[in-house]
C-alpha cells in the first residue's frame, strides 16, 4: 500500500481508506465479522479508516471502536458530524451547540481520546461557516481532534470557508470528501482544482458509483429492485429510465476495458480515482470479506495513459452521468423565495 500526505497536515495515509458505512444493521450487522474486516484491512497496509456518527445512528462508530482496541495508534481515524441523530431539535447541523455534543458522543462510541480527522458531513445554510470553523478550531486546541475537513461541499463554499478562516484567524478545512467515480466526474471541473489550490487532502467516496461499477448490474440482464442498493434509490437502477440505460451502456464498455488489462471492473474503477493527482485516498466500502479481498488485490493496479485515455473517451472529463447529490439540492434552487423577487418588485419599471 502506498501512502500520501493528507493535505498539509503532515499525516501520512494509505491510498485506500476503509469506509465503514456498510457496518450497520441492514448491511452487515455482524459486529465480529466487521471487526475482522477492519483488522484484515489494517494488516494489508490500510491505515486510514473513515466512519460517521449517522451510520447506523452510531453503530458503525461502535464497531470501529471495538476493532481499534489495542491498535489505535496504528490508524488514522476519521469521522463526521452533521446529520440528524435521534429525535428532537438541535441534534443535527453544523452549530457550535451540536458539534460540541456530537464530538463527545463520537469519542465515547469510538473508545478513543482523539479523532484524527473530524469532518463536516454536509454544508448547513442555517449556520454561519465562521461559527463552525470557530468550534472546530477550539476542538483542535483542546486536543480532541487533530484536524478537520468538509464533505461534499461545492467549490464556492470551500473557497468561502478558506477566506473566513484567513480573515478571522481560525483553523481551516484541511480536507474535502467528495463523491467521485468514472460515472460522476463533475468535481474535476472545480472542486478538485480548488482543493489543489488550497493544498487540501481529498478522500473520495462512492468510487463504485453507488454499486453501478461493481459489475453486478449489466445491460440486458434483469435488475432486482427489491434487494440491496436498489431498495435505497430504485430510480438509480431502473433500466427503463434513459439515464440508467446510458450508465449500463458505459458499464459494458468499461467491462471490456477491464478484461483487456486483466482486472475486475471494481478494481478498474478505484484505480481510476487514485490516479488523479488531487486525490489522496479512495474510500472503499466493502460489506463482506470477499469484497474487501477483491478490492485489495487491485491496490497495485496501475492504469497507463492508454487506459485512462479510453476512459476519457467513454466518459469525458468533468461529465456526470448521474448526480450523486441529487437528493440534496441547495436552497438556492429549492426555495422559490431565493429565486423570485416579491411580485410587486419584479418589473424593471
């Protein structure tokens, strides 16, 4: 496993990061099996583990905490805050009030005194970014977190956050965690260049495109929408929809490419993401040990220029064949009051 520096933190992390979203009820609820998978990943050189408080409402963090007993110093541990935890108001978002509560809960579940990378899981338009940066800076000074980053932030909000950090003398986002795959290359246009400009580490999620690049879903083959990932977002898998048919066409071309260079489709997909100079680590999210073993076998895969050129022909750079963030459009699009002046004030004269 190769290691890369995480932004300007001086922390060295493996080019594969083990994501643990699948370690929860409804995915893999066998805690002992999940612990074995984490140990296997670490034994194979992965020293970067990513989780979040909302994965299984804390269950994933608890599993990671069990796995890291006696091995905490060997692992760079990342978790996230933002989404609703339990019932009631003020149990989500990016406010000082919630982050101070959420970090203590994560530390307890993870059974650790510190978090290496604490990430803001999504933007929060109800909270001034200065408020968020201020509390995160305080947590660094208190020694509860070593560095902090953001996840799935648009480029303009990353830039704003850095300007606020500089103006107010606050710590800054050291990392960004965006979605990135052969089918979702939109971040190549602005997010990745902005991250390089600010020296941010980048750990990308969903390199297998929500399962479309596993090889499980193929053209002219029936897709069971009642099991697995299709139950979460069936509209992303329904082959009668034109956008899904286009993805299946691309999958067939990528399968041919993978076979021509002697690898599996998942191995090709992940190797593509870590070949980008702005990407520090790709988050792999296996549910089973065989899935983990297959992905680890592809760690040494090098895609030459011919293979990357062919991928560019199949899916041009900067192109999204689907929008990984479709469920969460910004309020600037969903709130008509932000797009329309009051009726009496709309005319020019």
